C-alpha cells in the first residue's frame, strides 16, 4: 500500500529533513510515526498526501511510483486518502458541515447524497450542535474534530493523521483514538503521527521513529 | 440550505468586471450596427444601380436625332440589353434641375441626350465592348453602367465591415485581458483555499469550473446590461436617422434581436474561455 525505498526529502535547497528512509506499510495496517518536534513527521505525511515529491529514493502508493502521477491522478489518489492536517486546513468561509462535506463535493457528489452522512459524522465527533458554525467561531479542539470528520467522511482507503489529538482533552483524545482504531478494524490503513509516547506505548502498534531513524514492530522493509 | 461557493469571491471585483464587460458589449453592438448599416446601404446602392445603365450623347455633336437612332440600334442589338429608351427633354430637365435650377428655356441650351438602358443583371454586357461599338459608329456616345459607383459603394462597405470586425476583435481581447488579470489576482488571493480544494481531491478542471461559473454570470450580466444600453442608444439614433435618408436606418424589428443575443453569447463565451484557460494554465504552472 505504502512503500518507501531509501527516501530522502528536503525543502528546496535546505537541509535534509528525511534521509535514507525505507519502510513498508501493508494494506490495513495501523502505523505510528513518532519523533521530536521538527523531526519531519509532517513532512513525511506531506509526501504521502502527494503535496511534494521525495528529493531522493522512491515512494510507491497503491502500487504506483508517485513521481509518475499526472495532476488528475494525484487528485484521484487524494480521494482515497483522508488527511487530518496538523493545522487543520479548514475553509473559513464554509460552515463546519460544508467543510466536512468538501471531499465529497469536489468528487462530484450532490448535497442530497451526503447530507445525512455529514450530519452523522459531526454528531459522532460531538459537534452536532455546531454544524452551521464557521471555523473562526470554533475552538481549537472543535476545529480539530471538524478536520477529523472531513478526513474520514469519504471512507478513504488510507487515513493520515498529524497530531489529531493535539488540541483536545484526554477524554476526547481517547474517543478520537477509538475512532481511528475502528476505522482500522474496518480495513483502512492508518498512519498516525504523534509525539505522545504514552499513546504509542499503550496501543502496541508498529512505529516508525524518525529521530532515531529506526522502526519497530515489524514494519521496516 | 444552499451550499456556499467553495471560493469566496468578492462582490466588488465582480461588479467592476461586469461593468467592463457591459462597456465592451455596448461598443461591440455599435461596431455590429455600423457594419450592418454599411452593408445595407451599399446593398441598396448597388441594387439600385445594377440592372440599369445610361448612354449619354454629347450636346456638342451634330445632328442629335440621327445619332440617337444609331445609338439605339447598337444598344438593342447588344446581347444582355433588355430595353433602351431615350429620356424626354422634360425628364432630362428634371435630372439637371438640381444643378441648373428650373430653366424654362432648356431647349435653347445644348442639353445632352440620355438613353436609359435596362440590362439583364444576370447577363451584363461587357462595358468595353459596348463602348467600342458605340465608338465604331463615331457617335461620341458614352456608355456608363455605374460600375465605378458600384465598386466604390462595395469597397466602402467592405472597409466599414473590416473596421467593425476589428472593433469586435478588440472588444473580445479587452474582455479576455480583463478576465485574465482578474482571475490571476483572484487565484493568488485564494491560493491557500485552492490548495485545500486540491488536497481534498479536486481536479484542476473542478477549480476551473468554479471560476467559469463565476465569470459566466459576470459575462451574462455585463453583456445584457451593455446590450440594453446599446439598444436604447440605437432606438434614439434610429429616431434621428429617419430625418435623413442618408443615414442607415437600423431596422430593429427582425434579426437585430438575434445580433444583440449574439453579442451577449459572445461576451459570455469570451469570459468563460478566458477564465478556464487562465485557471488551468496557472494551476499547471504552479504545481
Ligand atoms: N514549508 C517548509 N519549508 C521549509 N522548511 C520546512 C517547511 N516545513 C517544515 N520545514 C522544516 O522541516 C523540518 C521538519 O518539519 P516538520 O513539520 O516535518 O516536523 P514535525 O516532525 O512535524 O514537527 P512537529 O512535531 O513540531 O509538528 C523542520 O526543521 C522545519 O523547519
Ligand atoms: Mg508536524
């Protein structure tokens, strides 16, 4: 599903952010990405949601070398990848419900087809009462939950989550964690970037640690 | 509840865009009106002139009666000539009146004899051959099929049409240029939102579609406003032009409505196409 072969990455002519990274995330796996702040977790996810190409090595996604994708193919691949961005990336002029519906809408679905699904998603993340509120009027944690609902609403094959529990209280963090576990049980591949060592330890899932450049739990290729 | 637009367009910029489109549509209507008026006028002239010719027999030649008979014989035996009738003195006087005033003693003056020739427009006799035959009989008569006038009317009409076509192209280019500038600045102001749409799985043509819809409406509103203003201006122009037959009368009844519709469709098309090409080009280059 996701295959990194000796991948290196840097921004422009800047220093290497990722170096010699090789791993394989099989279909349906749940994988943590850990590392200190600045270790390159978000950068790695960025490569996975096809916002950039590696400066060295090769990345394969759904069996395709990502450097060969056309712009349209990138768009179609992204429909199979749900992302919870670290900075949420919500559209401020849209309501929470419209933000959640975005992946469905740009894929050509009509409102009648997804309205119930979107409402249900927002209910699930505890924002049933804030459906028609715009992001600037939401708290950090609420925005994060809108971002999570948007990432999973289209039932993607891969879910990438960048610190998805960063802005919520422990109880909500636990709920969100359960959501991703549930998604994984349904067969979705989940890549979960976090620096919450406790969370990683408790869940006993394979981990790619960026600081040490090692991985554990049998994920390494 | 209706879905919000995925791109928060600013209404101020839209009004400005529509105004510019309106101005260009207004000018395009007048360019078209000019071209059609010129064509119609030239058509009226040439229609009136073709199918008819005149032969003038100089007054200074001797024995005018005899000369007239020879000329009539030659004309009637020419292929393509349907009829040849000499004008009476009164008719000649009427023709000359605008230049000489009513002259009761016209017969005292050496007036030219004029023969009105009806020719078959489908089979016009060759001017130079007719003239050569007249010269051969030493009549000093001059054959005139108004070819020079017809040519001048046609080339004047052609010139006006070319200028009008040029003006239409300039209007289209001006609309396209304004759309391109406005879409470009919109894209850079909205770059973060557009990046988010792309990350959510939108194809470039989906983003282009959002702009096309926006510029479709701006083009439509601008085009309609411009055409209505042009129509109003033309109606008042038409009222004036009936005073003088020399001005082309703009017959607003028939195909004019289609032409105004054509200007609106044209403006919309230019807006939509320019928006699409700009968005697709900018996104591809920014990748
Ligand atoms: N857009 C960018 N342009 C240039 N350098 C960048 C950019 N984004 C990140 N970097 C640099 O790349 C390195 C890795 O950043 P990244 O955001 O991937 O870290 P991270 O592991 O996600 O950190 P955090 O836990 O704080 O989110 C950092 O040194 C950062 O300065
Ligand atoms: Mg990060």
